[in-house]
C-alpha cells in the first residue's frame, strides 16, 4: 500500500484531494508536491479542511512514482494512456469531497486552488481557473494558443453551450465529488477539459471562475501537447455534444436554400416569367432538401440520445409537439409525402406520354416528385430510428416531463457562471447560519 498524505487533521477523514496527472515528471514533481502541500496547509489553517495529494501516473519511466511516494503522495497507476484517462482514474480514486486537479509540470500554483475550494464550499459545483483573467508569464503559452486556439475554442464552447467561461482549457480547476459523479466523464485525451465544462453546463451545474497564473513549466523536454491534433479533438467533441450546431443548423440552412430555389422557380413557372434558376439549380435544390431532412432526423436522434444518457435537458419545443411527435405520425407523414411524390411523377409521366415522349422544358415537377418520395421513405424509416434511440418507445416525448421542465425553465433564469458577488452573498449566508 502507498502512503496517503493527510494534512490538516489527525483523523483519517479527507476533505480535499489534489490530483495531478503524471507522465515522466520526475524533474517537476518535488516542487509541485511541495506547492500542493502548501495549498493544503493553507486550507487546513483557513478552512479547517484536511487533504491528500494523489498522483495519477500514466506509465512514467523516469521514476516519478518512487519520487511521489517518497514525498508522501498517493500514486494511482493508470494503464490507459491519455491526459483525460489519467485524471479520471485519479479523480475516481480520490477520497476528498472537494477535488482539485492541476498539471504536474510546475505551470500552476496550487495555492491558488485555496480560493477554488472556498468557492466550492460556498455552494459552487465546478470552479474553473482563468488564465486570461489572471496572468500569463512571458513564454508560458505559445502565441498561437494564447491568441488563436484557446480564444477560438472557448468562443465556440460558449456559443454552443452558453457556459460563459473565459478560459475553457485552464488546467487548474476544482469540483465537488458529487459533481464529478454526475458528469460521468469519459474523455481520454486533452478533450477532457472541454468535456467537463460541456457536461457541467448541460447538467445545469453551478460554475464559477477565479483568476489564476500560468507560469513557464519546469520541464526539460517538449510538452505533451500537440496544438493542431488536440485542437481538433476539442472541436470535434464540441460538435459531438451539440446536435443543434452539428445537425440542426446545417439542416435549417439546406432546407431554407432549397425551398427558396424551388419556390422562386415555381412562381416563375406559374406566372410564365423567366426563372433565375435553371434545371441544374432545381436538381441541386432537390438534393439539398433531402439532405436537410436527413440532418434534421439526425438532430432529433442525437437529442433524444442525449436525453436518455442524462446530459441533455428537454428542449423548449417538446411540450408543444408532444402529442403528435411519435412513430405513428412519422409513418403517416412519410406515407403522405411518398404518395404525393408518386402522384406527381405519375402526372409527369402522363403529360410526357401525351406529348409523344418529347422533351419537357422543365425538370421542376420531376425534381419535386422524386424529392417527396425520398423524404417520405426517409421519414418512415426515421420514425423507427427515433423509436429505437428513444428506448424502443413509440411516443418520443413524455408530455408530463416536458411540461414540468418547461414550467421550471420559465420560473428560473439560468446563470451558470457565478460572480464574485454571488460567492460573497453565499459566504454571508453561511456565516449567518453559523451564528
């Protein structure tokens, strides 16, 4: 058994766990563990909390494990490679009610986590450090990361999930053990940082920020970060958790463009005016309409999947469509579209045959007919897909649940990011309760 560093209490109860992912950090570990120990001593003195230091080792070959144990930290050996995999294993093995995570390269000052734990004790679920609100030492962050990568990915994350954070990828953060259990984190790589904030925002956790300092790390080797690869992993994670932007937005755009082209072409044909769009444009419009319908089905399927997995809340529109959004209505609508398309194509064939199969001046009716047949077939098949994704339920939306959530949403104004005033108010309330 490895030694557990319990600071601030003679009992075995542990309130705070400081977890560091580690891969060949023998050069940096002594200073990082000493720094974490100072943070725990401050927490013990100011907050009356005891703590431990946990090193989640990802297969170090430089003796990092021996150094950590010699310095009184608990070592968790993690076989699965990856930043996220190491942190998840360390967080799962931690004993504290408050979990602090930070890199083992000397780039963060764990003493700044004291304020994070204070925020958690005041009622927050997740406290994220902000290097942009704090200080970034010269040379501590590459130019492209500081001015392009981090701001861009943080902007996209806030746009997709309304998290409101200023630094989505800061490595120093803290959360409660109960919040960690609720988030059910799975990201193995650097996308773990985004996943934590995404799921916290989706699950309506109370998120706060504190300024932190980013220093130049103490490594004598290149960083494990790979900016382009890790940036793409973050971006794809954002899209995978946002069906609205991955599927619904492209669907709306494709449908709007296709309907615009077909409408203008149809009006021109009825008024015997020259259409601004030729036959090729009409074929493109039909393809876009079918593509838009497919994307809309995927948006609904991923939304319901997220609902069942517990990281997506009901949407505002669900109580409005609960009565008619089901497998049966999808089948009926699909049949209507299919029959309408077939009728149009039969009419086109009749008109064509009456003219001795001479070329027809426009392909608009044929495009509309074939598109309706495709959409009708897709709609019927999509009904079964949605039923399967929804747990083999023919009714896709539970009306009672949707109405309850809609009422709750109307009564509350969501504000995931806590301000300093929020924390001060919580502190005053806690002190008043103590008195």
